[in-house]
């Protein structure tokens, strides 16, 4: 019944059993256990969990294959959701494919300017961050007062060793929307 399905879904989510929860999703939808908004939130949580919980002991190649397999199983209507794209790109970064993650995030940010995408963009560690920095600075023309973009640019500059520039970006970010990470 609906109550037991809801309880099973909660247990699977609490224990991070994303595969079992994914298998349960069609039944939850079919039996209208959750309203549309809550069902979509459960789907997002499930797919983000699947994308971010791939065994790090696996080789990078196998992790990338698993990521792509999970992605292909995600309904198309959910592939534009910022949190899912963020989880997907972070999976690539964790699998030693930061260039692929950069490409995904840049493409996603063109059509969906979202704080979680910007946060992932700023955290992304690329050996030569020149391209990453240049693209971020191009976005400044359109979004000059976006504190998350300024923070991301500050992080990128700090990693590249441009400490003065990093400080300026962080200060600009703090002036607009103070947050602990920028002060740190």
C-alpha cells in the first residue's frame, strides 16, 4: 500500500540505497504515493545519489562508464535540472575527467544560470585553469553582480596562484552577499 511504499522510499533514502530507490520509483509513481512536486524531488535526490555514490575504488574508466550508464537511465525531462547536472559533472571530476566536467557545466550554464552549477564550476580543479578562468570572466559581462560567479572566479584564481585577483573577486563577492567561505 501507499504507506509502506512511502516508508520503504524513506528507508532507502536514509540508508543511501539509491539503486533500490530507483527501482521503487515506477511503483511510487504508478500508485500516486506522492504528489507531482514531491515525486520529482525524490527523483532528483535518487539520481543525484546514484551519480555521486560510485565506488571510488573502481578505475576511472569504469567510473565514467557507470556515470554514463546512469545518465542514460535518467528521464530526459530531469536531465536539465541543475542539481542532477552538478552531480553528473562532479562524478566526472572525481573520475579524473575534469575537462568533461568543465564542458558539461559550461554548456549547462549557457541555458540555466544556477548557483549549484556555478559552485561546481568554481570547485572544479583543472591543471591549466586558463580556459576555465577566461570563460568565467566572459560571464562577468552578463552577470557582473553575481556573488556566486565572483566567488567561483576567486577560487579559480587562488588555485592558479593569482592571489591579488583572487582577493579582489572574493571581496566583490563578500560586498554583494557575505558568506563564510569567501572570508576564509
